[in-house]
């Protein structure tokens, strides 16, 4: 595999339109000092590029292109459609988004458009056409950056155009209103629709809403935004077939189904803002890098946004300790990123993000922050061995956006966080240096030795067959409680749940018993014992084994004495069912047994807080995200990784 | 007294319209196996019965009636008006409810109608007429079930029709706008109205709203829904004079004044969903059963809805431990229920309540849950001795919906929960096996030996006279702080508060001193000492005795040294005033003295967590709601009641 | 300086329109018994004075004036415009305020008008004209009380008239849309406006709003209400040039810029409702009295509203312990108040404030409360020595409403409370009996020896020059972190922040490092050491000294080893910079050094919880706000101040 780019990209969002031109001179000089390869230009420039409807002003941007090109900086050109100018709302107030409570949001912030607004779409596409025409042939153009963080503020809108578009989407999906009624189970609570015109978006309602309607509106809303992306992409691709096109993801982001989005993009980019005051943020950070790589089918991706020091949108915004900016940048590279970019080049002087740190801080170039930027730029330029190489993984965790939505709906057995459940299984693998891919439901899993299937609650039949095929073909699968309880219409799989997985796992499930503690969320600890002895929490149930053997049983609670973990041999492989959430040690122990069966070993012989190891190409990266030095054993020899630092074993 | 039904009813909501007909065959077979006597049909079937306006489809329901009748199952026919079909909102968007913030709620959930919608009313009554005509003579018809859980989601609506109806209600109540102005005290804050047309519903406003306006809107809203009930009832009663009519209550439910509602119903039914993870839920459960019996004037009532295992609407939904479903069912019977029904017969496969347990779970008949259902059905059929018999009580607690609303309004001396205050007095009585009725303010209380009057804050003069008459006639009354502070217009009773109760109690009250702890709700503990020595909390005040003797005084706080509990002899009886909330032991000790004076003894010689005893007819039921065995002394002999079990002393 | 009034005013809001005339007879008798000098009449009487549009009824008010005058009671006449009658909303629904979410608030509460409503303004001014004509010459008239607690419930409205007025205000401020775009930094996030007509109020929006837009709307909203005040004032002043005019402030109140308001008023009045259950409430209370005196340029002011016992609007409303009503009244006098008035004379019988205590409680005159009122009235009448005298202060704390708004905006480095920061510096001064003025940014500070400048985040250049001039001229200034970070447009002061203060302080600031603790607000404690050794919290940063000497450095955290406190000699004076929040002891120690340099000594030789001392005229008042006796040393001799009491050293 080769990289999309000739070297590791380095740079950031560049907004010269917020500064006088005398600052532009210094910008290029400092970019060169810092080794910047790439500037992302124009993300929020629509109002400057088209100050009144149809009157375009490209002169300033021509100048920016020219200066960057003269300075040897490539341009990742944004389509500038992330925030329409205020005149759009003045001309087309119906283009503004509407909340589930019927509040029409106003201008003066950003992203103030309904995903289904025809006016927004029309004006946005005209702008994109103009940009493609004007800059498509510019030698500095490196890539197109469409929109920005789609759905981050307005994942859904409940305006009239959205409702009409939802009805059309439903008609396309279901064909007849009878099929919609069947899929949504509208015989419950007297919701039978006579026609698509009677259907509404799931806005504020007296009580719990129809779950399938809610999920369909989640799906529709992601699709509506994706259609905006592909409409822009199609214009750009037609104009510049050789220039790659992306939009920036936001890690584990619920409101856009990234499996669907990734298929429409030329390369994957991600925005990443971990909390420096959270000592465990590196775990989700590592996972999100693995997700980006997986979304791109293993190809290198770009870190499109991160920050050098502090953000400004948490209640209290800690600074990254010295070294952490470099550490997280190299972590991204080790997990497949061939570019490290920032929001933004120069810290803003005004506006809502003036306190968000940048590559050039308010204090200018003679600062700690800029010195670290320069050093990192120089270091990244040396990473030629790993550039474009693979990050091999034999273990995958299944991630499914429908299940994410379904698990976190109202009116379910218990309150669960989908991502917390995924990370509960990811963490022990990270701790032992086992690289993980994320896998899409329903795809061929045979490239992996082990697949973990946490809380896969809303599963298609085909996805269950794919898991069964994987196991039967010799794979090891671990499936947790609340998997395959529902199908993709959120209809219950009757008669023991699990569908096809009853064969895979050799069990059926009779009854759920979520752990509760009255009004409080302070859940009592339970235990399991047997092959795996561990604390457990959140969940119990009545599992009836058919062909499975019982690995562990519940020690207490409603299901005391009943199976908590089972193992089933199936074809060439085996499958475990886990009917609770063991503690971290219990999961680690179970995974240890599974990995051993599969012959998978990790890079770390013992785990330590903050320590992470991953191999890319022929290079092993060992990171220490903690604030104290860590001693690790690599290849049998003890090594110290300093605090907030890493070692690279070539 | 005889029961309305020939045996204890057993069954539940039956929604065959959610299933294919092959399932219907199994339904009747399983109902027979389980001893089901009664199926409640059609609660949410409007959209199925009238799929488009005026086009009725009864064929499927004819079939259901026929199958049930053939199987020996009686039908409690719902009027299906709980949720109108989506076409009603399409035809009449003004029929949708509007929140206090002006949000018009949408379809896709349930109960989406304004209580004052003329369109809803017109279509609902037409449907009821059709049902009465079609099924009124059916031999399987056992009762009518009107609507469903009135007010559970939409107790109030602020739409234009509601405002107009509120104005008419006010005009009927007050006659002239001058009288409204006087009642509402509109000279405060410049609220004087020139005409009824200037009056609005108490929607979102800049600050605290007029308290009497708020209370009148509470009353109006309950009345508006009750008018819907009586309109349906009148149609049914005219068509089928011999078929009894009910709607299902929801225990201690604030938003409908059940004293007014109960008078319009032929028999009382209740829905009951205690939290299995709350070890004290049996207390409020017992109280709610006593309330239902009291609402019906002592007549047997029906438990219309409960569940076998878990609900789905709490954040975390625990399962009832094995035995608890039976335990709570028999508790209901012991406290007057002659029917034990469930929501619902067969657990849903789709929709918002698919995770709500049922008589036939997702796993089918070969399950723990269904086996327990079968056993319970068999046991209930044997309860012929107690069927239709009385549950005698010599003690009553006064419950008053106006006071409930008034106590929990904004801008009051301190935050109090009306039901918590009632239960603080109910609990020690339950602990000692003293059966309690609930009494309506203003009624003749002479049937009781002891009446407890907690936080009766908004009292009519007549209600105070009734209490005084009760005491003067030989009764024992206990009245707590925050009683008779206001009249029914929420005007202060000046000159020492209490009104007529100043004579009854021999005290006046000079000044309130609520206990506070700054911003936190962690209130400091106080003490009282004297005839009753106890911890106390929430409240102190300056009590000035006239004819009363001081039983206990405050040990500390603002009112240190002043009376906390007084006793006044009045005519043939006596009355206690309690100016604080003693702890549970203190209340038990005080009630012990009061009961001893009145010659009332309980069924339990000592109290124990989870243990409850009640006598119905000639039978004593002793329940152990706790998870450990309990030793109790009954009639002097020690007896063990196993955990989650009961003993019946014939 | 002489007082505005011949003796200390005593009395309260008098609402006879809420009572029958027989009560009025008793009112005057009791007022005389209590020594009442002044009744504030008519605050909420609009609906009574003008029961329908244009139909005025003054007969009752004539009677009230006559009775009071006959009884020797002066009248502070309210303009009755605080709450328009319901008919205004019926005639002009557009006059009702609209929330940021678009909810139009309704009648039935109070203050239900948009600050920019032309209809409200027209009707209000007509009423004021009528009142001026009718009562301007009445011999009982003592002062005019305009409106009531402006902005307390509706500080901002987002209705169409408000948006139009905001646009006009912006046009007046900025002249051209280009200047607005520059000031608001609209090049960020594509917010460039083509005309003022495209600008909206900062209502609900998808994400963070433009900070300068938000601040301008804060300023506009205060100005809009102030324009209502001045419009009423102009009518009154024209009619009665010799009658002083006020409106009642609410202590530290964010939503009206009292520096601007105070300049438009003839005398300052304040409403004051400390929480009796908060043992530290006396601190903010003392500060608010100092603020009122400072707003009036040192002139005596009036306590317009307080209460005798308990309020009714907290969740739990504690009673003032015996003595505290007197204590807080004399505290106000000692800090410059020449009048002690209450809301209200007679406790209401109905309405939203019936549980708010008053001078005559529900229990009437034979009560603890009224006896204390009588005693206080008698005591106040004896305070002839201090009446009209000065409260000298050599120390000032700068308070700036723009910085208050800016500091507490969204999207800032960390969550801070502006008032908490001010009080952190006020408290040690209070503890040592140093009297403090509050100073306005940009004014001549040379009257003071020491000026403290906490979190003065949004500073004009002129204000920084004023501070620098003060220091250079011999003053001592203490400036904290987050000062002069921004200018008045909220643009960052680039290149080390601080602007002109870089010279004053001899430092620049390179980078902020707020203290965070992940999702929790439980911040870790840090330490500083050196000249001042102390705990510290909330904030660290990289401070680069130029001419300043380092007093203390950070012991730990991101900025370990870097300066935490610096001192810079500048001209004849010196300036300290404090880059964190030291603990109370640390601040006290630092201020001790600063005061010593300035030769300022306090009245208390040691601090004690609840103890406060202040000198007015030649009299020293020493207060003990705590519930236990305190021994203090005054002039070297130990003295006991009883709990909830004071001593006066003549």
C-alpha cells in the first residue's frame, strides 16, 4: 500500500480572510519554518467569497493560493459550505434548521441550515461549481475538503422540507404505507398510517416515540447530509477527476453512519479533541484512529484537526502537557495517519473560538507552543519508513450505527452507552498491544482471527450469517448480551432472541434481568465464577445452553447459578457468549483465552496505565501517555518509556 | 357486600391486532391453561377499527370476540379512544396538545389530543357509539374500559380550544369577572382582568404565576378529561345499562382528582408498576390499594394493569424477583382487589413497549414467567372465601387533591412532597398491621375512630367543620403543620391560620420556620422532646396553645423551647397538632398513643422491614416483601414468613 | 454631605389596593406605632388605576394619600408600570416578551412586556403623566419610584420589535455594517453581514454564538430598559423638578449596567434578600451596600426592599433568626443607607407572594415580627449622628459590567463567576475592617490608595491608561489573571495580552493553563510559594516578567516554577499581578503587604467568622453576623460582640 501523499502532511486550517494582508506575509514565512506542507483554506469563507447572492469575490483567495504556492505549501481547498452567509437566512428563512421542539434556529453561529433545505443546496452547489472552475487547475491544489464536521451541531432538522424529504425517503425505502406500518409496528398504540402524508418527523410528542420511526429518522438524517456531500463531490469529481476528495469525521460520532459515508470518500480524515485532563482519553483516542483506518479499508488517513494546547468549548479547558501534542500526533501516525493537521494555523483574535489554541498562538512565534510545532514538523518529515505502510490487525470489533442508535433509545431494558461497551472490550486489547480493526456488520470477516461483537442489538439476518460463517470457517467470536435481540426494523427476534447466533453460540436467551439500583445509577457489583472469575455489573439474564458449554456462572443476583459466559465449538471455530459486563480484569482474562486459541499475541507482555504499543510497517511504536515514566517489557527486555513520550523500535 | 364478578378476575390487555391470526389460536389455548377469565381488548385499536375517517372495520374484532367467547374468556372492551389515529391530526392539527411553552406535540407516540379538542371528542364519541352498538349485546362482554390512563402524558394542554374552555369553566365557577378577580387575588401584581376573554392558561410567564389561576387550571384540566370520560360513559350506559363501566387509575396520581372521577365510575380499577429494585415500594403499593378501595367506597376493585417481570420505561428496569408477582397480586386482593390483570397478555414484538414484560414473554410458554402465570391463575381461582368481602378499617388518612396541588406549587414556604408526607404517617400504621382507609375532605368521618390529616393546606371551611365534628363526636384526629393555612381559593386564613381547627386543636400558629440548608437539600436534623422524644426535620413554627396541652417541645433550632406536639380535648374526643415531621419512630410512638386512646390495635405486634398484615373478610394475610425470611408474632405465636412470600390465616 | 431626607426613612411597600378600607384604618395606626416615615405606594397598581384602557380610577389612591398624609406618613409614589394590566396583552399581544427559544410569555405573572415594546411604552408613559399631574403637588409626596426591579425577570426579549430596536442600536453604535463586521469579527464562521437588516438577536442557534453580538445584545437590552426608565423620569422631572426620582436596584445584578443607570437617577435604592441559612451571606451583603454607596458617588442611599423574616421564592425559605433583621438594617445604615424599607408593609393574603414575610405578618400586630419592627423603628429614629454622613474608603475594587458578561460567556478558557472572583478579594478586606468602594473602569482613581482589579477581562484602552496613571501617580494596584485579555469589542490583545498594563505590571502573559478536572468541577488544589505561600486553584499561566520582580512561583502543575505573583514598581507606585486564585489566607497575606505599603489600616486587628466593622461619620459599627458571641479587639481592647448583634462606638 502506498500513501496518497509524498510525505507526512503537516499544517492546518488556514483562515487568512480573518487577518490583514501584512499578517499573510508572516504566515508563509512561519509555515516554512515549521515545515508545513498543507494549508486547509476556506472552511468558513462563504460570506467572504460571496458577500451578496451571486456576487463572488475570489481576488483575495487567488492571492492566498499564489502566496502559498510560491512558498511551497499545498492547498487542501474547502468548499466553504459549512456555514452559509446571513443573507441566505434573510432570503430563505425556511432554510434555517428547526429543533424537535419547533424552534427555528437563527444566524450568528454556524451550520445554520436544514440538511434538507433546497435553497441551501442550490446556493451551496453553485459556490462549489465556482470554486472547482477557478481553482481546479491550480498547481497548489492538493485535495478538496467538502463541508466541515457534518452534523456536529444540526444532525437533524424538523422543518417542513425535512418532513417532506423524510416522507420521500420512507416511500423509497418501504414502497407502500402498508409496508411502513408493518416495519414500524404501528398496530401498537394506534399509529397506523393511511398514507405517507400522515407521517411526521419524530418531534416532541406526549410519550415515547415509535422506535423504528426514530431510527429511520436517524438514518434519513445521516443520508440527507450524505446527499449534500455527494452532490458537492460529484461536481468536484467531474471538474477535477484526479484531486482526491474528503470531509472531516469526528471520531466515534453517532449521528452520521460513517460506514456509509466512507464509501463515498476518496480518503478519510478525522478531527480529534481528547480532554487533556482525562488520564484515560488515550484509549478512545487509539480506538478512533483504528476506526478511521478501518473506515478507509486499511488505507492511510489524515488527522485533519487537532489542537496544540487547549480547546475552548469545555466548561474548563486544560492545556495538553508538554510533549502530549507530539505524542498524540505520532500515535495517529502509528495507527495509520499520514498527515497531522490542526485547527488552526493562527489563533483567532475574535469570534467564538478565539480561546481555541492553534499552531501560532496569540503570543506569536516566540512561544512554547510554536517551538513545539516547529520541532514536530521537523520530526514528521523524517517518517519515511512508515509512510504509506499498513497497520496489520488480526482482531476486529464490530461497530454498527443502527445498533448504536437502537441501544441508546428510550424505553429499553437498561441505560447503556454503546461506545462504553465497545471500549470495555477494546481497552484490554490495547493494554496488551493487540492491534484492532473495526468491522462493519454483514461484511466478510475471514481476514480476522478473532471478532468481538459487543451489544450488537439491531442485527440483520445477513449480518448474523456473516458472523456464523466466520466462526464456522475457523474464527473465534465473542458476542455479548443485548446482541441480535432485534432485527433492523427493531422487531424482536422471538423464541430466545439471537436468531442465527443461537446456532453459532449454542445458547438461547429466555429473559433479561438488568441490574438496577432504584433511582440512583450507583449499580451494585455482582460476581461471576468458574473458568473466568470476575466482578460484573449492568446485566444478567437467563441463558439456556443448547450445544454450548458453560464457562462461568453468576454468583449472585437474579441469575445466581445460571450461565454468565459460555463457549460453543462451531465448525472450525468457536464462539463465546457473555451475558454480563465483567470487570476489566475479567474481560482481559477471557480475551487472553480467546487470543491464545487463535494464536494471536500482543506487543506488550504486561499492561500499564497509559502505555500503548502498535506496529506499523516494520516499526514498533510504544507510547506512554501517563505523567510518570513506565517500564515495559518488549521482546523480553525491559525498557523505560518516559512520561508523555514514546520509543520507536525501527 | 358482594363482588361485581363471580370469581377473581385474571387476565390482561389483549392486543391480537398486533399479531397474525395463527397466533390468536395459541392465545386462547394458553389463556385457558393459565386460568384467564378476562381479556381487555382494543385499548389502542382505534386506527385498526377506523383506518380512515368514518370507515370502520370490525370484522377482526368480531373474530376476536368469537374466539374468546368460544374459549370461555370474558371481554373487558376498551373504547379504543386513548390514542386517535394519525389521520385525526392530519385532518385536525388543532386537536394536538400544546405544551406550556407553546410546542404543539406530534403524532407517533400516544395520547396526542388536547383534552378540550372538539374534533377529538366528536370522532371519539362516534367510535364509542359504534362499539356500543356492535358489541353491547355480545354475551362475552363483561365490562367497558373507557379510554386509558387519562392524563398520564397530557394532563394539560395550552391550545386555543383549551384556553376557551378554561374561560368557560371559570365563568361557570365564578359567574362574574369581579368574583374571579377576588378569588385569584389579582390586585396583587396588577393582574386585574376586565373580562374572561383576557384570562389565559398559566403558560410560560416571566415569573411565578398566580397560584389560584394555576390551581384552577389544574382543576379545569382534570374536569376536562373527566368530561370526556363521562361523555363516553353516557353513550355506553344508555346502550348497555347493565354492563359496568370503568377507566384505569394510576395509584397516587396528582393530575386527576380521583375523588371526583370515582363518583362517575361503576367500579374502580388501577394500574400499578412498583419498582422491583426499591425495597420500600411495598409501602406505597399497599397505600395505593387502600386508596382504590376507599375511592370505591369500600367496594372491591380491580387491578387492571401490572406486569409479570420488568417494565421498560425506567432508566434501568429491574425484574421482579421470583415470587414477587404472586406476592403483589395477593397483596392487592387482600386489600380489596377482586381481579388481577396485566399489561399485557403477550409481550409486543415491536413498538415502544416491546421490552415491557407480559404474561406470555418473548420466549413463549416454556418459560419461568409463563409458568408463574399459570400457577397464579390457579391460586386466584381458589380465593372464594375472600371474594367480595370487606376490608375493615377504623383509621383514615385524609387525602385532598387541591392540597396536593397547593402544597407543591412554586413560591411556598418550603419544598414538600404531598405523598411523602402522607406516607410518613401511613408507614407506621402499615408496620403495625393497622388497616387504613383514605378519606375525602368534607365528608362525614364518624365511621372512623382515628383520622390523620397531613399537610391539608388548602381546606374549605366545611372540611374543617367536618373534622371538628368528628373530634367533638368522640374521634381522635392528628393534624400536621401546613394544614388549613389556606382556603380553597388559596387565600390565607389570617390571625393564626387553621380556621375552625383553632378550636379543634386548641392552638393558633404565629409564624412558619421551615428548615433550610442553603442551596443544598441536605437538611439538618432537629429534635423534639417531652411526651414524644424523636428526631424531626423539615419544619418548625411558632405555635401558641390556647386550650391545648403541650406534648413535646422543640429541643433546638429557631423554635427551641416552643411546642412541637400538642393535644387538645374537644367534646368527646381529642386532637393532636404536630408542628414538624418527627422521624418514623416518633410518629409510630405518637400514633401508638393515639390508637391506644381510640382502642385500635393492629395485626402485627412488632414491625419488620417488608412485613405487612391485613385482614379481609375473615382472613388474615401476612406478607413478607423482603428478600429474607421474617419472624412475626401473630396472635402471640411466632411465625416465619418466608422471603417474598406470604401466609394466609384462614 | 447631607442626607436627602430629614431622618432615617423607615417603612415599606404599601399595597392598600389589596385590602378592604377597614384595614386601611388599622394600617395608619400601626405605621405610627412602628415609627414608619415612608410608604411606597402603587408599585403594582396599574390594573387598579387604569382598569380598562384610558379609564383611570384615582379615587382610592386619593384616599390613600389623604390617610397617609393625615397620619404623618410620606409617600414614595411608584409609577405603577412594573406590570401592565392584562388588557394590554389582549390589545397588543406583540407587547409580550419572547424568549431566546421563541416562546411568547403570557400574562398572569408580572413584568410581561418586551423592553422594546412601543405599545407598552406608550401606555406606560401616559399613566406616568397622569400620576405626575394628579400627585405631583401633593404635600405627602416624598419621591418617585419608577418601575420596579427592572430586568429581574425579562432582561432580554427576542420579539420583532426588540430585533428592530437592536438593529437601530447597532447602527447608532457602529455607523456602517462594515464597522459592525469588523467589531464582531464576522469573518470567523462566515458571519459577514451585508446590511443591518440581516442581523438578528442572539436567539437559539446551532452552536456558540458570536461573542461580541451576545455582549452587544446584553448592552442593548440594559439600554432598552434604561430608556424606559429615563422616559418616565423625564416626564416626572418636568412635572416635579424638586421631587427626587429613583428605581430599585438588586445588589450585584448582571443584566443592567448600574454604572450607566446610576448616572440617570437622583438617588440610589436597593433591594436585598440574603439567605438566612447561609452563614456567609453577610459578605456579599456588605459588598452590595458598598456598591450602592459607590454607584451614588458616595452619597447616602436607601434600602428600598428587604424582609423581616423569610422570603418565599427559594426552594426552602429559612427565617431570619431573632436579631438579624435589625443587624442587617444597621449594617446597611453603617454602609451609607439613610432609609430602611421593606417589601412589604402587610403580608399578602393571596397571590404569588403571600408567603413572603412583611412588617405586619399574617398573625397581625401581636407577634414577634411586629414587635421587632416597632423596636427597630424606634432605634432608627435615634440615628441622627450618622444620618447623611460619609463612609470613607481608601481602597477600591473595580467592577465592570462588560467584563462580567464577557467572563461568563460560553467558549472561554474556564468557567468563572465574576462576582465570586470579586468577593474573593473583598472578603479579606471585610475581615480586617477595611472599607471598600467599588470603582468604575476608566474613571480617575487617584482618590484611592489601593485599587484591586479582578478578572477585568474586557477592558478599553482608556481604562488601562487610567489604571496605569493611578499607579504611576503613587497608587498601589493589584491585577488578577484574565484581565485586559480582550478589548471592549472582545478582540484579543495580541502579543502577551494586558495591553498598556504590560507597562504597569512589568509582565506579559504567554499562555493560559486553566485548572481542570475532567468532567467534574472538583478542582485539584495547587500551591504557590515564595513571598506569599498559599494554596491556589482555578488558574495557571505562563507569565513572562519584564521589569517586574517575582513574588511567588507555582509549586506544581503545568506552570510549576513559573511566576504566580509579581510586583512592579511604576512611577510613584507599584502594581502586583496575580496569575492564579490564592486561597483566602494567601489573598489576605498579599493584601496585608499591599495595604502596609499604602499605609492603610483596617478597623479589626484580627478576623473572625461573621464579624464586620465599618466607620461612618465619627461612629464605628462592629457587627457579629454569626450565631455565637465573638471577641474582637478594637483599638487594642478586647470586646465581646454578642451573636446576631452589634456594638456602636460613638
